[in-house]
């Protein structure tokens, strides 16, 4: 019996030592990355190609993709890319615009919010980080609110803007102009991480 107890406590001590070692090494849970982007199928193919690469990078890292739930445009591309590399895909649809949405059928989980605002809030609360790809006015709204929350320290999650082929040059120029005219602070702009490619965006999330 004494030997049995001795073996039990040695095993327990070994498990505790492994746990402490893992914590000390900085082992972290897989990231949940929210991607805001356009859902239009009419945009140039290069934008969907970039979204696919981003999704593949998320999947290859065994991260979770959070997105607006649609199978069209860049939304569908990033979701398919994530699934293709073994990542988890979680979509959030908005009931008030369901007549315009085409749900991504292969999602691991599909949630539903009553309104667009509620969908945005669900995505913001569940995500560990945000990546913004090219998109239209809806994407701009998502970026503006998410970045504003970071700017005012209401959330401390990284926000990465993918300025593919200068797509967001005008927006970045506007931000510089607002700072010059004293409607914003330079320190606030530093909270928006800017990348040119999916690969650069993924590298920023890994820092």
C-alpha cells in the first residue's frame, strides 16, 4: 500500500510539473479571429484570393474564424480557406436581413442575432483579434466601431487592417488628416495595425 501511495504522489507531482512548465512557456489557447470583409461576388477576383489565403493561414494555425456567416464574396472565401486547412468556422447571421443572406453551409457553428448591431456585438465579444479585409460600407462600419472601442481602451484586442493594393489608402489619409486637424490623436492611430497582405496580417496576430 505504501508503494502504491508513493507511486500516486510521484505521478501527481509529475503532472503538476508539466502544467507549470506549460504555463511558464506561454502556451496559449488558439486564437478566435473575427474577419470583417465584403460579401459581394462582383469584386475583382484578387480580393477573394487574398481572403482565401487569410483563411488558409487561420486554419493552418488551428485558430477559429468568426465571421458574418455568408457564403458569398470574401466572407465565403475566408470561410472556405479556413475549413480547407482544418480550422474551425463560426458564423453569425442577422435575422433582420436574412432575405439577402446566403448562409455558409459548412460552418462548424452558425449563430443568429436579431439585428446587424447585435451580430456585430456578438462577433466583437467572442473574438480575440480582428482582421479587416476590403469591403463596402458595412465593413467600414464594423471597422469604425471596433477601432473606436480599441482607441478608447474599451477593448484591448488587436485590430489589423489589410490595405490590399492600396484599397484603404483613402481611409488612412483621412485618419492622418483628422489627426492634423486635431480631431484625433497620433497615439490612437497606432492602435490600428496595417498590413498589405494576408501573410503580414497573420504575422501581426502572432506577435
